[in-house]
């Protein structure tokens, strides 16, 4: 097998500029020397990714979840069929109408089991681990875990949160090697009630054969860095790796898990130990606004930095004080006035320190962006006065008027002007980070040591220490001859690795040199809500994790919630502390009012109600005015689902929740929900987790209010989404119907479209609800093609589908009433479907079946998974044997890329040959596909050789990206017609 090193597809997103500004509100005018606007990002022709440009954005990869919307839709339908298993249906009926049983289509085991109107079990005096494992044993037919499987579970994490909920994580191991990602998580109340079970464990896990000459850790680190286009791929301090197992659609693989914090784009990756292929990639950094700005890990001084003897003598005798403000300089009320704080007394800085390195954070400027805390970039005290520096205001010629009102702190046209405020802003940032650390640690939020917060030493002994924040307060300010380049301007970011590895915060200057910029020339480190926003990415990425305690938030909807939480916690704090006013006027609470000179950096305020006509709640061209709803996902700015834009839906929803139940209760529910969440969540998953949190902590006292809030924002009972990566979820505005609501029935007949004969053994199921409610709504057709599904809650379901062996599935939105609803189906036979008896008898090129993209995947009736091969002179072919001789009317082909490859690997030139015996071949069709043919079945009519066909040979001649592309793929081949002689 060739070494299949993958990079995945770069997101094709056109942003307003390469510096990461909100694309719907451009920051620069283009009248400067050259426009900083970027073109659409695409993957390189070779499929090897881009250079390490901090403005570049690439996609995450997870071969377990599929690489396209088509794959995910196929997975959700497979999940619905699995949920229709008798054992799952029985458990769902036991748990009631608000049960959530979501079966992972890859493992066939539960991604989550819970209910929204109660808990899974009653109180118990047994240990939490015993309660969880007993539940799994009692429902073995649902969880599919044998006694041997359970024996291989290792309790890797067990902690109690601030509300008394115990969180358990069981890792699956074979011969001491852990399985990445999949496992078992359980959450138990302090009185012994089981809240939920999540994790998608792998049944029958076994260790694959050892790999001769497999990758070493250092080779895997190099592969991970090369994958994202790093200029320097050598392993460095901050990079790490370990052996793991990884479950792919083709089976279990030996792999190396890497964390590359030394890279300009820190990632957590899993590299196949045999082939070097990237099986999983997660970018660890999150930006303030729309851009993939790079990250850098700095080296923390082992003994409090490069102190000078003179400086140490000066500060030992005095307590170290600082003068700081609580929001931003010049903010209204107390938030803009400086006050004195004792850094030693608060426990933030060791007595005698001559650099800003305490237990929670190490702050330095890193102005040259060399990823090292140079001695000139450490923030030293001013002799016996401590850390007290004056605010130096500036008045740039292009911003005289705005800087008369707002405190500007550097001159964008004057090199090194930022030096006058370098030490002061570093101290200010140090204050903000420590303030936020302490605030998040306390009730009701409770981001404690056990929960994975950021500290050098964990005095409780819980969690992992050694991970204070590495804070770069003026990152890249001197990357263009004393000025910042356009990759270090108007943004901020935070990279969060697993517990025990330090995160990195990078704060930038604002207002681009040589351009008319809507932001004032100041420093992001001087605005509390920007700092709080970035740090809160660390909170969400440490609380939403898989069983192995890896961050598991980076679905599109999960990432959007990450941005929303960061906004919401920050603005909730400012309003709670009366630093920012939430007046009766809609839309007056917004993020970034200082750097934006009063206008903020979001499209509208977080407090915009649905339907508001306020000028501060204008919506965008793709939405209606007023606050956003779930149906606006992917429409607020563009169709790519930018996480900052889409996150405004979630942020506004949580602000409604805050209004409905009060700030403290909302903080409790929202935080605990993260710890209860399944991996890679959707908005509906997290809605469900909030409901579960209320049931677990408050006995469901606020469930009705919670449902009302979410239903009002389009996340009602019948809302649907394929998964957390769905850009087009279906919104609904209904709260759950009463338990005694009369049920409906759906009946009908399934027939063959060409013969009108009944189709036996076809399955009709209700899918599309990642929230899991209709999981047991399914039936299999009888010999006469009839089916009946009873007990359906009346409502409109967005993804009701039918599929049968060898027949293409059909999908519809179906409204079900209280009586009987009839829905008949007429199916089309795909004679090339493996489920209908077709098979692959021959193929050329490597066999990538272990990765879930072998040749048989081209006849699996899924546009999401397909055949991935290597490009070669003359192309690659596959021979498909039909179950009987057929007179072909049409061959349908989806030439799309698959196997994690970019669109450049999709098939361009192709041929279709037919044969009655597999020996004598006739050229039936040939042509060329383009980008417009991807993601759909393209009908091809044979010009010859259409009758009596039992063999079809499909040849991929060359990739759409040209001769330099390494891989060559197609997603699907389907054959339509009638039996010969019929």
C-alpha cells in the first residue's frame, strides 16, 4: 500500500480580508497601497495544503463522521435504522416520549442515551461507576458491549462538579493502548441517579496487527505539521505524541495521536501508523472574528524568567501593585477608571517576581512573533513601584476625531509607537486573565481544577497542572519593521489543547497600518470582553470532551456555540457587574464596543429579540430583521456557516434564557450542560443538555421556561438537524405536546417503480432529528409491500425516508395528524447496489478499504462514501457484477472526491464499458466531469452495449485538479434499467 498522507479540503470561504474581520462588516477601505482582501481559499492542486499562512483556514478531518453532507445524511439514516432495532425501541418506549437514544452509525452503539423529562434511574447508594456500568449491562442489547468489552474499560476520569454531579470517563484499551475518541461517559447526580450515557463505544474492540516499520512519534509529528502546511515540520518543545487505536469505517487502525503546540496552527491530529494518512485533525485555536489566525506556543521560564539581580533586589522588599481598569480605558462609570490592585495578595504573582508569571498565566508581549518569550518581551516592574505604568494616549492623523472620544494607544503609521503602552497593556491583560480565572472557578460556573482549568500547580491534586495560559499581549506588533503585518491585526485567538498542556492566547493591535479601518488604533489586551471571550474558548473546549478528555466541540454548530458562549459569558459578566448597561432598548449589549468605537464587532446586539424592529437589530441580507432563529443558520452572512455569524443565534438564545430564569441560574445550566454534552454537538444536542442539567440539579423546575425559550428561537420539539455539521437545520417553534396527546399512525405500501410489484423488506423510518425523538418510529414492509407505524406524536417531520435492498432511498417531509396518515412509496431499483446483490469483481490501484473508501464503496448507494484511489497513467478501473442481466437505460455517476481528499481529486475524464460475460467489452459511454457535477448523480445514457449487461467497468481517467494531483476518486456508480428478457 502506498503512503496515503492526507490533508483534507481547505474550506472554500471568501472572507472580507486576510486579517480576520467580520466579512459582513469590512474593516478596511481598499484605498491603501494594496488591498488586503483575500480571494476564495481552495486546496492546493497537489492536495498537500497551504503554507503556514496565519490567515489561512482549513477544515477539520474526522474519517469516523464522513467527509461530506451526503455522508452525514447517509449516516443519520443508518442511525435511524439502528435506532429502530427492537431492543432500542423497547428502551425508548420505557423512557417515554422525550427519550433521546442516538445510535452511532459507525459503531452501532449509543452516541447518547438520556431523557429530557427525567433521569434514567432513581436514587442509589452504589458508587457512580457501578451505577453507570450496571445500566450498560442491563441494556446490553442496546449498548452491544460484552463482558470482555466492559473488562477493557478503564476509568480515566472521575470528578465532581460544583453542583455535585459526578462525571465519569471510561477509556477503551487493548494491550494498554487506548482507543482515541470513542469510549463511555456517564454522569451521575449526588444522590446516585444516572443522568445520561454517551461516548459511542466500540463493541468487540481488538488490537490490529503490529505495523512493521510503522511511524514513530516524531515522524507522526512531522506528518501532522506537513498536513497543515507548516514551514518547519521538525518536532519542537510543546509537541507530543502517543500510540492510540482509531476506529475507521474500515476497522480499527494503529495510529499516533499528536499535539503540535509549537506550530503556527496548533492541531490535535491522529496519524495512521502504517500509511501516514491523517485520520483526524482538529485545529485547537479559536479566533475572535472570522479568520484562521495562527497560533504560537511560547516557552515558559523554568524559574520565573530571566530576572536581573538588580531588579530582584528592588522588588523583594515591596508588595507588587498595579493600576488597572475593569472594562476599557475611558469606559462609562467605574469600568474606565483605574484602581490599584496588589498582585501578590491576590495570589496572582509570586512575591519578588520580575516577570508576569504566576500560577494562572505567563504574560509577555511576543512582538516579533518568534514563539519565544524573549527577555525584551517580558514585562518587568518599574523598580520599587511595582507594575504601575501610565496610559499613553495617541492621536493618529487619520483618527483625530475618534481618538478625541476613545482612548487610542498607538500610531499605525509610526513604527514602534506601541512601545509606549507595551508594559502597561501587558499588565492590564494579566489582570483581566487572572480576574477571569477566579470568576470562572467560583459558583455557579465552577471551572475548577478538577474540571480542567488552567494552572501551573493544582493544589487540590485534581485535574492536571502544568498548563497556565501562555499569554502574548501584543503578538506580532513588530512583524513589519516596527508595525504589525496584516496577519497580526484586528483579531485575537486562543488555542486549547487537552488538560495538562498550556493553552496560548494571542492579543493583537487594532487598526491596520496604511488603511482606513473602522476600528480605532488600540490594543485588544485593553478590552475586558475581548480577553474574556478568548479565555472562554478554553472553558468550552475543556468541558465538551470525548472519553479521552480531548476537545470535542469542533462541529460547525459546536464551533458556533463556542463563539456564542465566549460572547455570552463575557457580556453576562459585564452586565452583572454594571460595567455595561442592558437598558430597555433592544440591541444595546454588544461585544467589542471599545475597539469598534461604540459599534461592536457583531452584526447586532446579543439582546435582540426575535422580530425586533430596533435599528440595532437589523439582521442581514439573508435574514429578516430582529433577533435570529435556528433557520437562519448558514444565512446570517454566507452559506458556509461561519461560526462567528451563526454563533449569534445561540448567543441571543442564551441571552433569552438569562432573561427568563435569571443570570446565576442560566450560568449554572449553561455550564453544566457542556459537561453533559455528547461529542461534536448540534444546537439541539446542547438544548437537550440544558434540559438534562435542570432535571439533574433542580428537579425540572425550569423545564417549561427552557422549552419556551428554545422554541421561540426555532429549536422547538420538532426541530431537526442531520448532525452538528448540518448547515441547513429545520426549525420548529413548538414546545413538547402533553404526554396524553392522542397519537397518529402512518400506513402505506412500497412498490417497484418499473414493475409496480410490492417491495418486501424495505424499511420506512423517521430520521433527521439529531435530538433523537423519533428514533423508534420505523417499520419493515411485509411480503405485500405494506407497513404500519403507530404511536407517532402528531407534528411535521423533516426527514421521513424509505430504503430497501437494492433500491434507492427516498426522503420527504411528512405531516402526521392524530388519525391515520397514508404515505405510499414507489422505489427505483439500482442494479449496481451491493445491498441488492451486486459486487466488485476486479479493480486496479491500491485498496483503501481499511479507511472506509475501498472499491466496494462505489456501489454502496451513498454519495457520502466512495472509492478513493491513486492517480495513475491510464487511470483506475473497477468492474461491477450485476445480480442478473439487465437492459440498461441509464448509468448514474457521482464523480465526487472522497476519502478525505479535496475536490481536486474528483474524477474528470471517465469511460463506461459493458459486458454480458466479463470478458467481451463494449464502450458504452465516455466524457468529462467538471466541478458542477460534484455531489450529485449525473445520468449517462449508453450509446452502445445497453442490452443483456451483467458487468459494468467504470474507469476514472484523471483527476479534476490536473496531472500533479496524487489521488483519484469517485463517490458512486448506479445502474438503472429492467431485467433482460422481461
